[in-house]
């Protein structure tokens, strides 16, 4: 499944050989959310996450935005889970990130729309995601692509 953003960027499933190019995007995503230096994710979690994308028994998936020169400029990770509210699976868009240089060029939109297409092909009945309330720039895009649910998230580390 390939989705065109412009002639210079395509959205495609990540492949194992993408790891070295994906890693700086993943680190940029984590840095955006304050996970760096002393609070950085352990590398073992990053490696486990990457391995899950290619394990057929895992419901986790990854796509990347690739420029014509082969450079990766964005990523999206998503997973499927059951719901008590519908028969089909639900798709959770877990992570979305584009390089600063690519923002406002349609890369984020294309990554989200690629998840929509994959979820539809996978017979999911809903795609949803979370973002931090201070992520106002991204929310301008999200407001164009989905409905704000109004739910508040609670969590407890165990």
C-alpha cells in the first residue's frame, strides 16, 4: 500500500532494513514528549517495539514517509485491539511524527490517511488516537481529520 503525498514523498510499510533511518525519527518523537537524556526510553524498549512491528503474532504496525531520495521523514505506529462496543477491531494510532522540515507539507495527513486505509482493509470499525493538550499545532490537523471525543484519559503507572 503506497500513498502519495507529493511526487517526492510516499507512505509505505516499514521494513526491517529501515531501522537506522527510523531510529532518529523515533528519538525525535520521544524527545517531543520529554523522553530524552535522563528520561529517555531504555534502548531495550525501542528494540522490542521495533521487533514487534515484524512479528506476525503482534497487532502492532509501522509505516514511514519516504522522500524520493530514500530519506525517511515521518513515521506512524498503530495497533489493533478488541472493543466491548463493536464487533470488529479498533485501531489505535499510537505514534505519529514528522521531521520539523516536513511539517505543513501534508506528511502527517498522509500518514493518518494511510492508517485509515490500513484499518479499513483490516476491517476495523474505528481509528482513534491521543495527543497532549498542549500540542495545538497538530490538533489543527487532527480537527480536520477526526472528531474530538471529549474523553479525559486517566492512568496509573504500575
